[in-house]
C-alpha cells in the first residue's frame, strides 16, 4: 500500500497519480471498517496527506491550476476530490454516527429523505439492485478517472449489497477498465456493468460481453482513430482532459465537450459538438451505424442495434438490463428489485425492470421535476431524493 507523503502537485500527471494512490489506500481502509477492525492509522494519515496535497494546489479565478507541460497550464475544479477526502477523514476519525449528523447538516431534509427511503424498502427481500454510479450512488466529479470512490461510500454500499440484495449491479456508461480502477468496494461484491451494460465483470472476475457484429466494430474502430487524432491536436486537447475526456467503450465512445464547472466557453463547446456531428456523418452518411446522444457535457456515439418495435436504435441501459438479466441470471422476472438512477438515460433501466416485475422499486436522485415525473410515471413505488449521499445513507448506513 502506498505511503502518501505531503508533496507539491505541480502537473496534471501528479494529480492523476495521487488520486490513483488514494484508491489503493481507500480499498484497505474500507476493508478494515467492513471487517470490524480499527482503521489503520498509517492509512488514515496517508489520506490526510493526500487531502493536504490537494488543498495546497494554487487557485486562480476560482480554479486549481496545474501545469500541462513546460508551457501550458490548466484550471481544474477539484471540489469532488477535496470534499470526498475531507468526508472520509471525518468519517474515519469521528465515527459513523457523527458522520451521519454531518451529512444531515450539509444536506437539507437529509433525515426525512433517509427515513422515506427506508420505509420504501422496509421488509423487502430484494433480488437485485441495478444502479447507475455517477450522480446516483456517487457524487459527481469533474473528471472520471479522479472520481475515486470514497471509503464511507464503499462501506455503505457494500453493507447493503451483502445484507439486502442477492445480485447487486452497478450499471454505468463508463468503460469497464475505468470503472474498476476507481471502485473501492471489496472485489467480488458487485457486478460491474459498463458501456451501458454491453460488458460486465461478474463476481468471479470474468468479463462477459454482448457480441458486436464485425462490420460495426470496424466502423467504430475507424471512428475512434479519428477521434484520437482530433483530441491530440493542441487546439482540441482540452476536451480529452475535462470531464469524461475521450473514452473508448465497448460498443460506443464518449467525448467530453464540457465539464460540470463550465470550464469551456459555450460557443467553443458548441463548435466542437458540430465538428463531432460532421465527423460521424462522414463515417456514417446513411445514419445506420451510429447514434449520437448529447448530454450537454458529453457526446455519446453509440452503435445501433435492431429493435422489433423501433427498427434501428441506439443501445440504451434498458437493453443492457435485458442482456445482463439473461447473461447473469439476475432473476428480474421474480420478486422485488431496486433500480436507481439520476438522469433520463437511466429511466430505460427502470422500464425494463418493470416489464419483468411489477414489484420493482425505484429511488432516483434528481432536482429536476421533469425527470421526477418520468420516474413516478413508470412506477408509484418510487422515491425522489436530491442528493447521492441521501441514497447512499438509505442503502447502507447503520
């Protein structure tokens, strides 16, 4: 386990390396808590030192500034990394009861939402948990590969997975390798389903994938080569460094055009979106191979699939749920299950689960009334909460 010392973070590479080290330390600390041991004091000190490193990065115009190379700098939003490190140190030093009080202080209505969530799930023998990650059971981060799961989060979610659910699945749009790197929960606790469910790491450590036709894979490979060349140009390099960056997934690719801090001027972000649309149209002039989905932050370029009802369509998380149910024997046709999400792209997960069992429950994290109406329109057995920490506490707080 790395011994994290206080040091100056000068470059973006330094920052990424530090966050990777915190993932190793946090895995050990989560294991200590879950196994009933006192947290290793050296590991806690490493986490304190990591926090000090992050807090010492200089701020200019509201952003933490690091060097990209000898000539260029980049301004970063590090709120997630700093806030989660602070919360972890508090959790490990002060204990769970004080930590829950702290969450109640920073999140208005915390206790009432947690009570409502526990009432929704009371007495249920849940067959399956299907949940999105970022914005749902993990607070949002401005970059994917530094959104390392916190210790308290791993403990609460693992506790729920072990005690209340037969088949716990984290289903995300992210690539599988990245998802595994930033996860801190003990191995073999969750099925990690990535690329909207096209690929999955099962509890035994095997990777399962939905086959992709060879012609479509060739088309995606050709597009990916162009995307990589595009963001390698200095004028577009920033789009590989903000938010989700450039991610090559199984059956789709993601390119960031903005981050949650709005670090790219909107006119520049929209111009980049138009450039991506033109590139996809050149590769797929008849629009038979790709579909594009713009979230406002990320551009998802997704291989199409055949649907009896809709013809050619993009692969969504509902398709992922159906594939995983068959591939992993999730048993979604039997009993009660819980589905969690935070965006419109997560609603197809709930719709697919409800097709298989009317006993499915839903807890979605959003402050958007339109999304809340969509979710409650699918099932009356739904709860809407405004913060991921509330959902995490509903699931696993003691």
